[in-house]
C-alpha cells in the first residue's frame, strides 16, 4: 500500500527513452536521485526509498539469469480514486562494490498502465474506488543477463515522470494545463 501525490511524482532516471536536455536522460542510470536530474531534490535518496514506490526483489542470484523479450507484470490493484496509473521498472540490482558501496540499481526496462484503459485503449472505463482490478503492464522489449550475486528487482509506483505524463487521478481528460 502506498499513497500517490500527483504534485510529487516519482522522477524518471534514465531508461529506454529519447534524451531531452537535462530533463529526460536515456541510458543505464543508478536509480538514485542526484542534483543534475530533473525533479530530484536533496537528500538525493534511492527511488526505492520513496513512500510511493513498492519494491520486490529476489535474493542474490545463485546463477546467471537471462531475461529477453517483453516482460509483463500482472497486478491486482485498488485505488481511492476513479483513475490512476501503475508503473513498473525492472531493475538489475548490482551488489556493493568499490565504485558503488551501496550497490547499483540499473533500470533494465519499464512500462505503465493507465487504469481507465486497462481493458482497451479504444474505450475508457473509470474505476470504482476500493474495488480490486487486475491490470497488466507490458514493458518495453529488453535483453539483460542478470549475473550471479545480482538481484532481480521490480519497482511499482504510480508515476515515472517525465517519461510518462502525470495522472491527476480525477478521471478528467488529459490536459497539460492542469498540473498547477
């Protein structure tokens, strides 16, 4: 369980994106806030420590694991709102090293679902607050070899901004002017 605040979205840090200035950077970045990243603020903590991120991780792998294709995440969710997003990030969590004493959390791929489009993109269907729904998040295609000693991590949140626009959770149509 977590509470999502649309005025404080989880920032995008790298990933499978087209870079745009210092706002949206592409590539394999450690999933830790830093001063040169858009929306990041002191004390520059790992995204996994945010109150609006749920983390699932394996124990350290005993052997290598190849993940190739389009990962799919199935969630059973509910919300206090009529619409919300669920985002998923697949992360290769490196163990601590001399260069990264706290480890390195490399985003491998990500995806998002807007709940009003959970059945089809052709027709919106708002949620009934408190009701449980099954949603499927399709991630971008990837290929990653998780090494022995690494962990497979999945971060779930309701935002990954600015890669994906913010859902204000009102059920109203998207309007880029309503982010005040």
